[in-house]
């Protein structure tokens, strides 16, 4: 269940590793219930590349929540998204397992 496929700016961009999908889904449902628009789905519209679509959403979001787990710490994509959120000053890191942050 996706909540937004990125036509307008999202309140929250959730960065995560696929292995953490069940937790991400719960968080997205909660935030959506709080009337926040959430981008977390990997679907892309026709005519757009995955990388450019994710980048646009990442740069548009008001907040970038990064869910840190064993899988996400090992993900270059999650690390990159976290760096963009930090650079923009909108990063909200969240530990969902006991890991050392990159």
C-alpha cells in the first residue's frame, strides 16, 4: 500500500532497507493517520528513472526519516539518502535495531 507516488512534496520521506518492510509499513500507516503525506514506495511513474524519481522525492520532502537497522547500515542507497537529508538539515534518524550508525 503506497501513500503517495510523488506528484507533490511529501511531508516525510522514509529511507529503509527492503528487509525492514514490515516496520516501514507500520510507520507509514501511523504517519498517514496523522495526516502526513509519506513517500516510501519504490514505484515510479512511466517515463521516469528510479534514480531520478527517488532523488526528486528526497529533495522535495520536508523530513527524511532514516530507519537504521543491520540491513540499512549496509545499504549504500540508505546511506546516500541519509547524507542528503543531513545536508538539507531535515534528517530524522531512527534506530529500529541495535547498530552502530555509519
